[in-house]
């Protein structure tokens, strides 16, 4: 990994600054232009112009209301495993006077594969493939912008509707052909839009950065979208950072109001699985990367991570795939898994039922193991049982087996707390009301009633 200032200092010492930087810049610029030329060659088949345009439009709409999350995901992918301090920070600046949103990081700069994933739909620069990876989320910002600039590798890579219009006229020389393509795609076109994917035709030029960021994405947005941008920024919270791989700190600057907000987590504690955030302490359980299968010689993996607070208070949470979906769990913890999601990234994909069912089964198993080990070790109380108890069941058919597994575990595992400070199986315990259980505890008589359950007051448990 390198940063602009460090590279400059190194090359100055060796007396090669101009030659080496020009070689680096010219090489990267040439590679981007080669990708663009590849699109130009492909678009000699006008059917591909239409196909890529429609895919970009469909993706743009599908990911709407998730633009900030998708940009954060891109930043997270760019940060290395060994990041420290500022390297793990994402800087967001909103300039409402000039209608510009900037997102910057000190991670790895854009690679040519990363740029390729923008120019060519359905490609991704991510290494290990996880179930649910789409590589399309960046396109969602097209809902907001008049122009996009990416500053990386000492270059400025620009995308805009104006650039797309110019490229369209150069690609489709015949006015009749232009009119035909426009008519074919008329239902997809906005005002003054041409039927060409905006991200397929960049302009790239040398750019000397005035900061040390590895990458800055600069969005020139429509004023009418500003309230949506601010609303998404306000929704950012520490829960998001629990499931990202690398980002530990987000700074949000509202430049014209001179306001700075910070969101952070600290995992540098001696106690494994304990995370301190600016909004309290969390405990986590991580499955690590688990091999799923191989399709067309591509190995695929999934990963599960649970997060909870001591009081198990997060009863209104949704499932996460890095970021929250719109699928409630009705459980007192946060559940992240690399599910296969639908195009909106809000719901579990029903067309891929088998994969999601397998992951949900493993989620239930990890929850059971966590309840029996981590949760029960914190004291003999009802928390281990509550960990596996939904307040209600989601009506989603995909979740029926998941909830059924949790019921099986509650009925079959040693998680029933008794007045003698031990856990027993369901078929070993008895209960004669809170009054008796409370009397036994108050009089320190638990050893004489080893199978009597703790009081259930205010827990609304149906056992």
C-alpha cells in the first residue's frame, strides 16, 4: 500500500520523481483508456449498447436508498487487514453550498480491476467470493449525480451524462441509428438522456492530489437529492461497523454548518469478542470464512457474525448482510450473514432458497452454541434462553425452518436456569409460580430445590 506523499518523498530521495510518477500515471491512464476502448469495440454491436444501458438503469433503481452504504462497502474493500488509526477511517464531507459529496479513504488506491468493475457491469474486483457479492452497488449513485470524479493513482477519472452524450454521438454516427436506439429505450430514458451506460465511457486525465488520500470519490449531486443524502448520512451508526471487515472509524463533516460527527469502534481490547463503540459495548461471535461450494471453478464462502449487548435489548433488529436488510429477526441480537439478497439488497433472495436456507441453519447453530457458552457463562439467568427466543415470528416463508430450529434448541438444550444456580434440560425442571421460586432464593434454599426454575416475571416466557 502507498500514499501520495510517501511516494513523492521516496522518489525525491532517489532523484527519479518526474520519470517514475509520469510512468505510473501514464500506465494507469493507458489501462483505463484500454478498458474504455474495449467498450467502444463491444458497442459496435448496437444490441450491447442497449443491454448495458438497461442493466445500468435497472441496477441504479434497485439500489436506491442505499447509496451511502454501497460507497462505504467500496471503501471497506479498499482497506487492508493491517490498517491502523487513520488508515481504518473513512472521511465523508458534504458541501451543500456547491452540491458536492466527497468520500475519501487511506486504503489501497483503485486498481485497474476496480475501475473495470465500474466500466463493465457484472464484474467485481473483490478477491474471495462470498455468497451475495454483486459488485454493482456503486451504480446506485447515478440516482443522485450530474457528475462523478474518482481521484486515485494520481489520476482523475470522470463520468457524467454529458460525457455519455458525446460518446453516444461518436459511437453511433448515423442519426437514424441514434433515433432508433433512443426510440427502443424510450421508456428508460430521462430528460436529455441518451441510451448509453454512463459508467461505460469515462474521461481520464493526470491529477496531482492536494491531500494524501488513496482514493476520493466526488459526487456532484442534484440539489433535489440533498435531503435524501442527509437522511442516509444520519442513519449511519456503530452497528454498521460491527460487520464491516476493516472500517473502524467514520468522520462526517457538514462543511457549511461546520459540524463534525464521529462513529467509531475499538476492538483493541484484551478480551476477545468485546467491542467498545461510541454507543456502548458489544459482544461478538464470528464464524470466520466457511467454504460453501465451487461453481465453475470459483470457490464460494459464507460468513456469520453475531453481536449483542449484555441486556439483550436489540429486539427490533433486522438481518444484516454487512448492512441492515429490511427483514426483521424479532430476536434480541444483531445477526450478520453473507446472504444472497434480491436486487434491492433489502430482502433474502427467494429464488436462491437453498443457499439462504443453508446459511440460516448455520446461523441457528451458531446462536445455539453462543447461548450455551458465551451467554450462559455470564450468569445463571434467562438470557441464554432469551437469546434463542423471538418475540414473534417473521411471516417470511424462508424463515420458517430457522425459527423451527430455534424452537428445537430451546426444547433440547441445557439452558433452563434453576434456583440452585445451575442450568438443566427442559424435561428436568419444574415451576410452581414466581412466588415459590422467589421465596426459595430469598431464603438461600436453592440446594434443596435443584430442579426449580428461576422466577419468570416480566419475561413472558411460554415454556
